[in-house]
């Protein structure tokens, strides 16, 4: 789609997502329609946005994005379908300079090599240069990249389980033995995951490796590609760590490591424990523990794309949002406590989208880092994919399968919070729940949209721009809106004016009569014979009568105060009981949503009818959770 063609459209004109019809009477131009297989999905842009590769029934097709998406090349899938098991390409990646394409096919024991490297340029364009194996891979996100290149393609890295990481010359046109002889080896036999750094000042690159726990605790090692024989830095992780995420800063000089364990020794969370570390590439400074297990779950963390700093969201909602100096790993500022779990920097490092997705309601703040203030707050419910546009001023929010099999849509928002457009992806008709194709019953869903992404800005035509000034008479909040302040505003309210003495302090008999503590002495009104009003005061009260009335009034006031106090206590008990039940239900729903996430990892033909019934109830569970959390916050 070309978002810049947004225009008002006639509601009576037929159309849907296929021709760019949006809700609310708008339309955008659909510039290309590319075939996709019914049993899989996968696409990849190259770094400069000039090429688009997409999986198809036959394998992969490469298109020219600059010239009307004309097909340039078709690469056939390598492994055929075996005994009713449908294979094919599921994920693909371009090399940095577009000389190669890596395709990942569904793994099958009959054809173990399912990762293939293809030439895109030169005399051997369209040829398969090499193959390797990613055992057990079926579809979706890659657990590890088996093949990748340095930024200038001078080196190619190939993971060789049991041996280490091969560091080979980037040109793979030589045969395999010659290529290996010309390269080196990082001798870490149990690498589970690795991450290349951006190029550093001298043009070289570092690589970080995660080695899971075996005979010793898990660890992270950093090597320089120019000297793969010895690490430049090393970090030993706590016992029972099962996984780690590694993210480099934009300068390639510092690394963040988020280690996670399925076990929470404190018992505070059934999500396990997390540990966030900061370390330098050369090991000159000791690794710093940014957040430990006692600080709560690290929800998300991200480096600025332009400055040496990073943001972290930590703890159960409302979570703490913090900024750290990337040079030292030390805390620089705290922005508040919010119900958020996602951090997205825009390409220029000016705006940060701080969102609450997944089990949260979808609220999102756009924070201006340059001015330390919140530009806008809005809700993008049921968001699965959230990414900034290359111009840094628009956000894509998408609801996609298989995480959400109903309500698929894409929405685009301005950084100021206004929604520009929304396209709903709905089937023309709902098919039967199951279809028997001979290979077993296949579940049918209303899923239509599986992924969404922006085309990269290869020409760098966009520049950083400051936020527009706020509307006249309004001021933007410094920092983020603190969840505790939101709750206080919701619960306090502005009370009605109460005169002095109305909260129980005495102010004489007149004040007591006005409060209703006792009745004033009655005055009998009557008319005289002339029809004029005349008044006759009642006889003056004796002293003992006054004392009796005051005693009775005091007793009545005490009884009334006691009743009011009991009402308050009962209201508190009711609230506490309601909050306790709500928290219990929130915990139950989150547990159910966890189970649903496990179901989504299954292949479609593995889902039972009971599984499908459970998945169809996900939207209802999320809506109930959002409502409970809102009430609990209020």
C-alpha cells in the first residue's frame, strides 16, 4: 500500500482490504498484490528497500520495489513435500549488500538441510551456493540465524553446531573446502544464539555469543572478527538461566544482555526471573548488573538508534520506566511508573513509543526524548506489531495471526495520537471450522493478516523533525504520566464545599441546628383577625429541659457517627473483597492467556477442536482482563 495516497472515498463504493478501502470512509492505493501460499507466509525487504522477497508455493520470488514490483527472480524450493507433509520456504533474509539471499524451509527428517544460500548477482545469479541445517524449524521467528554477513560482506558467519562459528570470506563462490580453509573458527561448540555488532570506528565488527548452561553456568562471550581465537569480554550468568537476548548500541561499543530463567527463586512471579547486564566490548570495565531478579521482570529494553543511551521497563505493571547512560551503564533518569511493557525508538532517536500490549489494554505514550515530555497518549488495542515509519512521525499498529486469529487489522497513527487510517482484514465468508484434506483435519479460522511492515527508506529522504508546538493554552507533561498519579486523580475528585464546622467541630446552637443535630424551638404561626400574620413564641424552656435535649442530641449524634463509621468499614471490606477477587481473576486470566500462547506454537493441523474453542475465547479474555485492570487501577 502507498500510505501517502490517503483520500476520502465514497462509502457506497464496494471494496475491502484488497483494494485499499479503509474504515471511516477513506482509501489508500494498493500498489501491488503478491501471491502467497495458503499454508505459510514469509517476506523480507533488503536494507535499502529496493527489493522485496516473498515466499510462494513454488519457493521464493524477488521483486523490484522501485519499478512497480516487477518480478526479477524466482528460486525454487529445495525439499519436496513428503508423505502429505507440506514443506516450503517459511523465512528469508537478504545479505547487507544484496549479493545473497538466505531461505529457511520447513525442516523434514527426509531432507535435513533446510537452510540455503542463493546468489543474487554475478555469473551464478539464481544458483544455490551452499546448504546447512536448522533442525526442528517449522515456521515463524528464527531461534537463531544460521548464516549472516558482516556489514561490508567481507566475512560470512555460518553456525556449525558441535564445532563453533565459522568465520569465512564473504564471497561464497568458492567450493566449500576452499572457503573453510580460507577462514577461521570461533571455538565455542555449544552456541545457541549470536549477534553481530554495528561496525566500529576502524571498520571491524564484534560478535556476541550466548552459550547455554551445561557442565557450567550459561555465559556470554564477545569476540572480534579480526581475531576469532580469543574473547575480548566474557559474562558468566546466574545458575538456571535458559535463554538470553543480546542487543548492541549503535556504536558497537557496548552490549546489553537480558538473561531469563523459568524459575523465580523469590516466588513473586510465575513468569520466572530476568537479569539485565551491561558490558563493554573490550572488557576494560567490569560487567554491570543493571537489574537483578529482585527488581522484578524486565518487560522490555532498547538502545537509542542515534545516542549512546538505553531505556528499560522493569517490574510488574505499573512498571518503572528508566533511562541509562550507555557509556557507563548507570541510571540517568526515572520517567515514572506506568502500565506499559514495550519500548520503540523512532529512527532518529527523538520520539519513543512506550506501549502496553499483550495482556495490557493497548495504551501508548509518545515521549519526546529531546524535551523530556509526553507528546501524546492514545489507545491502540490488540496490537501485536508496532513499528515506526521511516519518517519517524507515524506509527504502524497491526493485529495479526497466529497470535490473534480474529479482528486482523492495520492502523496508522500520527505521533500526536490521531489515527490516520484503519484497514480491517475480514474474510468474505466464514468457512467450516475443520476441513479434512486427507492429511488430517485442518482448523479453519478467520485469520487473514499474518505480518505487516514498512518499506525501508534506502534513499534516506526523511530527516529528523522536532515536534509541533502544543495547542494554545495547553502544556505537555514532563516525563511520563505516573500510574499512581492517574489512580489518585481517578479516586480523589474535587469535593463539594463544606462550611466551617461541617466536619464535626462545634459552632454553637445555631450551627448545631443547621447540622440537624436537634430541632430548633418551634414557632407557631397564625393569623389574627385582621388577616395579618402574628407570631406567638412558645414558653421559655427550663434549664433541665435544655440539658436533657442537649444530652439526647449528643447521644443521637454519637449513634449516627457510629453508624456512619460502620458503613465506611463495611464499604472498605467490600472494596477489599472485590479487589481480592479481581486480582485472583486477573491472575487466572493471565494464566489462561499463557496457555493460549503455548497453543499458538502448535501447527494448524495439530490443533484439536477444544484448542480452537479456547483460542476463539481469547478476545473475550483480553477484554475482561483490560476491564478488571482498569477497575483495579481506579
